[in-house]
């Protein structure tokens, strides 16, 4: 029910990005809007990042809920779950839902997320072939694992590796097919990728790298995966995890400016000033997003702008970590030196499974890759964010923060602490991830 004096805000997307923006908004201006949230899934907001922990049996679905239904009620937010937004009419400012309902808005926030990439191969429509994007996918994978058998994961990035490990933990034999020679090639260099492969092979996962999927074989359901070189991998279940693309269908049909994603400015506004967008669906200065740190900052800006505050988005350093218990991986910024002017400082102990690389440009950290010991990952991101001059600790930096500070080379004011950064600090993202 509309309350006097309040504008109508409709949020399309009940995921992490949209609800984080709502949290920011109500913290700044709790009485500014009547808020309606539309979610395609029949669930309250949950931490999608932790689906891999649910699959691996380390958390339950209830434990990954971030905002239970009581939270919506407590803040006067109307949640429409299990109903998809079908169209936006910008002329009359309405959003039409799949069930025929039409919602009026004064401001609209799009947080439509992403879609799994799907190659043009036969067999993707079999009932035992799934992506790994939501609770329904996780539940299907858990159900399949109860029968044992063989699973094949297509894709050796973050999500594919986490899916493979979760299914292995659930008792399935798992093979992973990856087109590239190096696992997680977007986040790891060759040395770190080989350590990762070695450790996961020791846990029983079979890898087929440098391999292209030709077809998923079967009659009524998947029975095997055929590779381009003719090899057949038995499959009682297949997981497709080769990447994502922004979900721009709703925005494009509404006539908003789109490219790879929904185009937004530094204020998170689209080409329509009454419509904002955040998360995996957007494109900002030619960049699209799939990791939590930049998306959290986008949500903070969108919420502030909806509250009437002048805040702009500055993309933070991008970093990521793999969520497989006992496997410590961290990556941030550049993976390799761009030219001869850059410095690569490495520490590699293959026997112990330890690898560290820090990349410097003009005496500033622009990238790092860590394997086996990742505690200093947030510190490297802090240095990147602050563009700190590290020339005086160049010889110590690869050994980590404790060693560098023990050497007492850098005054504390030159290396900002976590407490000195803003609410969107690297430390916060590290803990949230």
C-alpha cells in the first residue's frame, strides 16, 4: 500500500546486488520510498557465492539466506518472489510481471544479473544437464549425487572448479573439461594453475585441459560427453560452467542503451535518468562484472543516489579467491607484466605447494597471484587501491606484510591500514567473499 509522501521504487532482482543497494538506501533515507522487490526465484535474498559451500555439504540453504522474509516486513518492503518481470513501459512508468500484474514506479532499479554462457553443442537440453547459478541448480546437483555415478563439469574457471569439488565431496566420480591449457586462466598464471591442478588431481578430480566439448551424447538424458579429439567421458550428470553474460533482455526491450551490458554512468543511472542498474547486468566504461567487490561498490553508489546523495562509482581493484576447503588461491589485478618496465617478483616452492607473485609498475603494486598462502592478499589489494609507493619495501614485499613491517622500512602513514580505507575496503570484500 502506498504511503503519503513516498515515491514508488521498484527493484527488479532480489539477488545480492539489488538488495545491497536497498540496504544502502534505507540506511540513508528510510522514509523516502515505498519499495517493491521482484524476484524470479521463490526465495528471499541469499548469498549466491556460498552455493558452492552448500553443494559441498559445508552449509545448508537456510544458512546462506542473507535477508529472511522478516527483514522485508520489518522495513516495509513488499517482496514479490517467484514472479518474473516481463516488460518495462517507460512512457507510463510501469513494470509488467509474468502473472499479468503491473507495478507503477517513480524510480526503477534493475539488478537482473547474468545468464550462463551456453555453447552451440547438441545435448544441452537433456534434463541431467544444468548450469550452476541458483538454488534450483544446486538442489538438482545434490539430488543427482545421491545416486553416485559420474559427473562431468564443462569449464575450468572458478565456478566449474567449485562445482567439481562439491560433486566429488558428494561422492561422484568427477571429470572436468576445460578448453584452455591452464585452469582459472583469467585469474592465475601457468605456475599457480599447475599447482592447483596437481592438488585437485590428488583429491580425485580428472582433468581434460586443452579439450573442446563436441557434443553431449544420450537419448533421453546425458550419458557421455564427446570431446573434439574423439574421447568419450561417461556422464550421469553434466554441469555447464563456461562463463556468464549480462542479462540485458528486459532493458533492451525497454529501449535502454545496452552493449554487452546495460550501459550506466558513474552514478549507476542508465540512459533513462529514472532507471538505475547494478551488478552483473551492467556495463561501466566498457567493463562488465562478475565478482563481488566491484558489485558491492556499485550497490553502495546506487543506494546513495536513490537516497539523494552525490556519490560516484570508482571501480576498485578486482580480486578473487577459490572456495574449496584446503585449497588457498588468491588473485588480484594483472597476472603478468605488461612490458619490460614492469617488475615481476616471484617466490615458488613447488614441493610445499607455495607460490607468490607480485607485479609492480612504477613502484606500485598492480597485480598479485598467491597459491598456498593467501593471508597477504588483502594487503596487496590495499596497496593497489591506495596506489602506494612500495619502492622502499621492494625486496621484502613478496614475503608479505608481517615481514615488510618487521623490517621497519615503511612508515605506517605510507601503507594505509584496513581501518583507514572506506566502507568498501578490500578487507571488507575479503571477509564477505
